[in-house]
């Protein structure tokens, strides 16, 4: 994306998200931020939380449960620990996205367990904060050896469920806390 002569302020003005100010169908200026209708063409613009699928991969020791965290290599939140996962593509189900993202980020096939929960959060990207609905599943590695994707992750570590580091997004902190509680930590 080119910022143009007006810099970041102009980029924010053209954002397609909660602060959208132009109609995505006819490009007319909107008179209000979404949800709103375009006065020129009638298009109704809604902004909804975008779903993601993610995994809390457990290592299987019942007395000392640990989960897998990756160190983010890319913005936003580069250098922070996170859970494997990512945005759903098109009509992809969050469970399918979780398995696909684990394959892309870890190089393994995971088997999903229970749904941990759905968490509403914010994702700061491209000059706007998008609402996201993060859906996390318990998972275990079914086949393969972990091989990090260097464009996504610079490091990995198993952390005790009861003593997680601060994670890149608050939805992940909440999901790990709920998982620890589920196992009585
Ligand atoms: Zn319009």
C-alpha cells in the first residue's frame, strides 16, 4: 500500500474497517462510520469481527502440562510470544483454519481436541484496529516434526500452562488462562 503525499492520516481516512469513510462499492464519501448506508448508491456497510482459528498445542504430560508458543517474526507485535493460528480464508471454518495454520507455521499435522472458546479482540494493522473473533482449540501433534516457518516465527518454546508469558494478543492470554483452569491449575 502506498501512503501517498498525505502520509498516514490519508491512509487512515481510506481504511476499510471500523473507520471506513468511503463506500467500498462506489467510492463515494460516507457520511458516518459503519454501520451505515452510502447516500450515493445505497450500499449498506457493516463491519464485523473477523474470525480466526488457533491452537493451544499441549505436550501431553498430565502432571506438567506445557503449551507451545511461537515468537512472532512479523508485524504486528513482532518479537512477542503467540499461539499458532491465523485468519480464516473466505468461507473456511475456524477449525479448518486452525489445522491449516498449524501446518503452515509448524510443519506438522495437528489433531484438534475441545473448543477452548471464542474471544473478541482487536488487531492493529495497516493503520486501523480491526475487531477479530479468535477461536482457539486444544490440539496435539499427530504427525511430523516441528519446523518453523522463518517468515512467521523466529523461535519456539514450551511453556508451563500455569506460568505463561505475556502473549502478543490479550485473547491468547485469556485462552491460555481458561485452558489452565480447565486442567485445575
Ligand atoms: Zn456507494
